[in-house]
C-alpha cells in the first residue's frame, strides 16, 4: 500500500472541493496509508468500508478521530463497543424511533415554518448562519427541554467546538467544558423537578441494576449536542448548495413535493458528510493492508457512497436513482441512532422552504465555502431570491 502525506483537514475551500479530492483518491487507491500526524489508514471502497463497520471486534470505536487515537473523552454511545454499546442503544432507541419522531413532527414543522417566514421577506440570507445552524439547534433545545432563550449560547458553543480552526484547540476544549457545566446544572434541576424531556427520562435509566452515573449522562449530552446540531446543519447546507445551482432539481421539488423523500436519500448519498474512524484492536491483514493493533483507520462515507463500483454515475445527483443503498448514516452496530429524526428535519425543511421561497440562487460573484473535519460542512452559503 502506498504512503502519502494526506491531511484530512482540508481547511476553508470552495464548496465541493472535499468530494472532488476524495473522488480523485478513490480512482488512484483502494486503500492507502497517510503519514500525516501519527499516521492512519484510509479506505476508499464501499464494500470494504462496510466490512470494517460490521466488525467492531477488530475495528473499535473507542477512538473516532484519526488525529486523536488516545482520546481523553468518551462520547456515549458513539465511542462504545458491544456489549456496552448495545445496552445504551437499547435505552436510547425508543426516544429516536419513527413513532417518537412522528410525535414531534408538528412542533418541528412550526419551528421551521416560523424561521423560513422570518427570512422570506429579506430576499437574501446566508443559509448556513441564518437557517442551517439555527433550525436544528432549536429542535435540539426542544428535545432536551431547554429554553429557546439559550439559543445564542448554544450557537456560540457549536461554533467554538465544531467550526474553530484546529489551531484553536484550547478554545474548543474550553467550550466543551462549558457545555458539560451547563448540562451538569440541568441534570441537577431535572433530578429535583423532572419534566417530559430526554434528560428527565435518562435520569430514570438503570444499567446492571444501578442508576446511570452523572459522568455518563454528561458524556451522552455532549454527544447529542454535537451530533444533533452539526450533522443536520451540514447535510442541509450541501442539499441547498446543490439545489441553488440546479434549476431542474429545485423546480421538480417545488412542483412535485412527493419527490422530496427520494431527493433526501440521493442528496445524502451524493454529499455524505461524516468521516468516522476506527482503532485496531489487534494486528490484521485487511485485503493486503498490514494493519497493526492501535493504528487508526479513516472511513470517509463519501468514498463509499460515490464509489462507481456500487453506484452508476455516482458523482451525479439523480433524484430517480433506483436501489439507493447508500450508507450516509453508517452501517453496522453504530448506524446513526438519529437517522429518523435527521430525515424528518431535512424533509420538513425542504417542504417549508420551497413553499415560501421556491426560486433562489447563489449571487453573482459570491462563493459557498466549506471546511473539512470529522464532519464535512459549509461555512457559508449566500443565497438571494426575488
């Protein structure tokens, strides 16, 4: 396998650059080893990424960043392996089931519609700042039973943790500490006065006959904060970046909202944002790659979902794509717990936005910019409309 000095942190660049970069790498190598940082493997094929995700015994989730193979944190349940992971999935599953999401759908729709309504008369916005970050954060606050007045605080934390440059690590750690401190106070309040929210429910959980420790609850809250906010923000941003540049697909969604369900799946496939990692628990020869215990493996899901060995014309968005077996939400035991909620948020956003703002574009001379980290995402997406 070739060695390359491949840095997965692409920095700020024009939107779509990361996907083009990974497409080029896939054409050259089924797998390779990067010498960047402490070194790690990169896998480029659909079937091999699926194989790794389905083998948690060899490829552990105890570390989820190739640049941090010995983390001092433990996000629950993302960084757990079976059987501990299985226990937490069983506890959390009912809260994110299709039925639970359906029960929240009208509230989410009201929040989304109000936000779009507030933007429609302006004739322009930065979609990332004004909509994509605000909308899922509002949904998260409602899910956790937190006051909407705290929205500016949560947005500031989100920006510091998930969008600050890598050089500003101290600020990211400080913001994570502030999030933990905030939820420590919320847990104390819910213990004294329970409500109908996720945190109050979690306080009643037991594992092996014992209440869940506060430390584990805080690790859960931190994960939900990061996953619930940034992933939907990023996925919506890429979806609207595509639609702002493709009149045909946008017009079809406006004229036939029934296509939105299939459109979501295709946009998830074409612009898969998550780049999970796994840590080797033992030495193994993986299709010719001599991997050693303790090494990290990067699994860019866009590599799988844009693999021409699995999808016809994978770089093209086809709203009528048949048999769309994408793995944008992962595969195996760590398949995204919030996939039903994410799909609902995306579907409602596409419906409510296009009901009020059917025609929009990126203004002449402007440019959408993206960043590359554990999650690909846009920093800015300027839009204008009549």
